[in-house]
């Protein structure tokens, strides 16, 4: 979906070479009709998509407004077709846009300029992840007629069947096919089925693979020999079709269930430590190859032991399950969520930098605070968590190093009182020289307290002042008592109003080291605020997420 006709046509031409069929939608209305009618497998959305339904693209509209329209359409797709993967590409690379796209379940964020090949590579990766994995079988028999007959019999049942008539090529075919089940004939030239099964069971990489024998000999000696070398089952020749199909499907399903048990945490349904280590290393290797950011988070529930003591271990189990469900729901399909120990989860986030990951987890933490669990007819809070976030390669190149860095940040978050997310590099506030992230000048605690809590959750240092006189005293001067990256000012202050405070701060050259943002009820006062040295202007009243988004944008500049 792109209003750049030339780029869209180039993409469509190259997509044919990848075996992909494309349909171009120049407007949101056309896109809606295509999504409802054609039911595409994936959507590629340009954030500068046309800003109004059925309208020609208006090039006079600012890029930010176009991007907002694109994000609105992404939100619509996320709500109405949640299982349809959407990839976003744009000329804007702001961190705020990346977080917004991730929040709306966008599967990839691609930044222009880029090539059609890079975009299509990302498309095929997402399609591969979303395709249902079908079971594959390798059949080894020296009789081509039997191989053909089995292939014809099994493929209609959704099984992918590979055949091999030369047992000397067994290991090459095994690595190429990577089957879920192996069917062997006993009697073959060169290497017979017994020998192949024996060597398979001696291989640590493949000794788990279920093996089913086909044999014309059903005497006790042959059957004993088959099971002695590690066979899971056998079917006698001539083959009875229903029997063979049933045995194969049952064996594959049991093996899959068994592997799932060994790879999954039984309580939460997330990957266990062993399986997640493999998944996280794959994501890390992908980040290394594609030169994309990758973040690892170590997350631990706060005061879970006290909750178990108060309500019983059944309550603690429900809390762990609730947290796991929340993480899996809020995070993207390509993110790796796992439980490593009692109250600890480890999360891998591909394509997310440290700041974006902190914001993402902080929003999940804020959602968790609102969830209650009923215990003996009474509502009890699920509690909170603390988390540390490390980024590749800045905080470690190996998974072990990233985990150690994230764990260290987690311990700092817990030491600061818990219920917050810290990135690696967080430092406590030094009272001697008060250098803070955000100073809020606002008289109303009903506005200030939730904002300060949200900042604290994300590891920001903040300072609250309730009048302009105190702000001037602490912020202005050659050696001010308080320095801050951002100063958020309410226009209606007791004494000097926000505009007068802006004048004093500008005259005191505070704008040289701080970004000033004004909150006001009147949108028409924006130009006046900017002329007085304000970096940004927010129309009040506004929701807390809007304020946080504008603060993140100011931090990113």
C-alpha cells in the first residue's frame, strides 16, 4: 500500500521474480477493499500513505501528518485483521515511530531509502514464520515402486514426503530434509535399515528422530532386532494403508508433544531456558548478519514470595501465568518470551533498541498494574515486576554477556524499589549536582503524580516544582542547583505564569542546555511559546500517553 506509484511498480516487478503476486493500493479505501476481498498473506504499508480515503495524495501535507495517517491505518488493520502481518516502511526513522509501529503489532520496520530486494527479503521472512509447519517424512527403500506408492499414499494427508533409494546417501538426505519421522526398509544393498537406525541412535543431533520400519519378516527374531537398535514401531508388508497412516500420524504427534514438553515451561506455556537459549541465539545471529539492533531483557516479579505466603502457591502460579499471557499478547510474534527460573522471565526483542525496549516493557508493566486476580471471592493485585534491558552490541556480543548486563540492570531496578524498568547504564541521581532528566513545573498533584510515576517506571530522574518562583531560583544562574534535559511547564502557574517563566529561563540561557515544553489550554498560544524559546507545545488537557510520547520525541532529538 503506497502512494508512490513508481516505487510500487518496481516492487511489483521484482516480487514476480520471488514468486510473489502483488496488488497495489494507492488509497486506504482501495486497500480496505483488497484486504476484505483478496485476503492477502501480508501487507506492506508506507507510512506516508494517502491521508484521506479516496483522495489523491496531497504533497503539501506535512510528512508528520502523512505518517500519522499511515499509523492510523495500521491501527485499523491491527484491530480488524489482527492475524494479518503488516510490514511498515518509511523515510522517517524516529524512535517514536518505531515504538508506535511495534505497539500496533507491525511485524517489521524498514527505513527508506532501501531496495526492493531488501523489502522482499523481509516479506518472505515474515511469510515463512507465519506458515503452518507441515510434517515431513523421509522414506528409505531400494524399491522405486514402493517409494512412489508411499508418496502417493501419504501426501494427501498433509505430509511432505522425501524419498531415497540409495542408502549410501542417507546422511546427506537427512540433513537436507530434516524430517519429523524416518521410514526404513530392513533389507537394502550397501547399508541396510538396521545399520542406518543404529548409526542414527549414536548421533546426538538425530537420536530423537522417530523410526518406523517396513518389513516383510514378522518373526520374533526380526522384530526383536528392530527394537534392539532403537526402532519406535514397525509395519509389515504388504502395507495396509489405514494402519500405516494411523501409525505415522500418531507417532509424529506423540514426538511433537514430547519435544514440546521438553522445550516448554509447563506452567506458563512459554519456552524454557534450554529452548529459549537456542531461539535467542538465532535472533542474535540474525541481528549480527543484518546489522539490526537486538535487546535482551531480564524480568523478575516483585515480592512473589510474599504473595505466595499470603495467598498460597496457587495464587503465585496464576500470577506467573497472567504475566506470561500479558507478555505474549503485548509483544510481537518474532519476540522470544521465556521463563528461566521461578519468578524470572527473559525476553529477546529483535529490531528494538534499548530506549524503545524500555518503553515497551514499561507499558506492559503499567498494564499489569491494572490486572486483578480473584482469591476467595476478593480481588487481589497481580503485583508488579522489575526489568533490566541490554542491547547488542553495546552491552555484550554474546548471549551470556547480554544476560549478565541485563541482570545487573535488573538488580539496580529492584534496589531502587522495584516496579520499574532500567536500561544498562542507568545511574542513581547524585544529590550534590542535581542533574535530572525531567523537571515538571505544575501546581496540580493530580496531573503531576501519574506523570512522575510513569517517568520513574522508565528509569527517568524527575523533579517536581509547583510554582515559577521556585523554578527560577533553582534553574537559573551561572551554577544552578538543578539541571535538566527537559523542563515541562504549565502555563497557568501561581504568581508568574508559564510565559513569564519561559522569558526568565530564556534570558538565563537555560534553553542552551534544556528543552522547554509548554502545557496550555489554548492551542493558539503555540507560536508565542515557540518565539519565547520553547522547544515544543502541548495542548492541555491531554492524556498521559500523549505527554510521554512528546517527551520521548524531545529526548530523541
